[in-house]
C-alpha cells in the first residue's frame, strides 16, 4: 500500500516589529494554528528568523525542526524544514547558499538582492514495513525577489543538485515568479512536476498565493511544491485561513498530499 503524506509550504513573513497588528507577536498564534489545522507531515517555511523558529518550536511540539549545522544570524531569513516525528525520521539534513560559494555564509551572486539558500533533508517512514526502505529528499527555498538573472541561476543550482542526489525529490518554497517564466522552465521542463498543474487546477485568481495581508489576490502564484516523477500527486489546497479578517501572513500556505509510487526508479 502506498503511504500518503502531506507537504506544506508557508512563507510566514519575516519578523518586523514595527508592523503593528501585523507584527510577529500578533501573527504567531495564527501561523501555528494554520499549521495545526493542515497537519502536514513535512513543513517548509520561508522568511523565518531565529526568533520565529524558536517560537514555532514551542508552539508546535509535535514537529522537529531541521537545523543541523546552521549558522545563526539575526540578519537572516531562513528557509526551514520541520517534520512530524511520530511518522517520519530524518536521516540527514543540511543547507547551502545558492551562490558560487555555497558553503560561505550569506554569500550571493548574479545581482541577488539577498543571500538565498536551500535547506534539505532526507526522510524515511517509521513503523511501516512496506515503506521502511524508501528514502526521499525534500528541499525548501526562497528565490530572489529582485534579480531575474539570480533567480534563474539559483533555480539551475537546485535542479543540478537534486539530480546529483538521485533520490525521489520534492522542492517547495516561494519562487518569487509566476509559473510562466524562465525559472519555471528550468525547474519543470524536464525534471520536476508542478503539483498544482498535475492536479488540473486553473491558473486564475484561485491560484494566487500572495495577498499582502488583505486576503484578496495580489501578485500571482509564487508559492510552489514541485516533485519528481517518483510521486503521485493526490490532492492539494491553497489555505486561506484567517481569524476575523486577520491573516497569519502576506502569503497563503499551500499543501499537497502525495505518495511514492510503488515502483521506484530512483535510488
């Protein structure tokens, strides 16, 4: 039997104290509640500062955050993975910068406005004999918001790296581009599959994930979950959770339910 699991991407908006009723102290219980309601097995966050990660670790005790080897810096916003320890074990995790010097902290190239990173982990199901030898790789990222050239180079680094690992793979995050440009082509033309399109969902206002705290469509579908051919995509939803018009972030979270196919042509 195929094991179905849920993956969720969520740009939680960085901690900016001067934002008043949009500040992190106001929003953090809403972020945690949105995650609890969706109950993903694997969670990928973007724009998370150390303070935000620390708060969410306390608010979400069922999740383990993948933080091995991280250089903490109060100026950084980190793409971060977390997983439900009751269902999965993390075999390895790490991260690197999307630059020509990936091991150099905060390194950036090609006119990238900010340093950008990929955080990754390999996972295995626990207490499931049918799935115990199935290992898969998950990454979370946040591509640059200013430079098209930087976004494309960052996307190419991600594709090349996933190919080298040779595991069934999932990459998710805020790609800061709608799905009709060169970044999308680099990721999805021959390697990854876009879960939104795989589910046959329309590319209209219902697909827009950025809303600037208003709850109404704004920029476009910037937040994607992409998978390799090893996965079946079963279900998905852009989650518009709010409490009396107060939204947890300026992005909607997006989740998909996926399953590893019975015949694995990867590692």
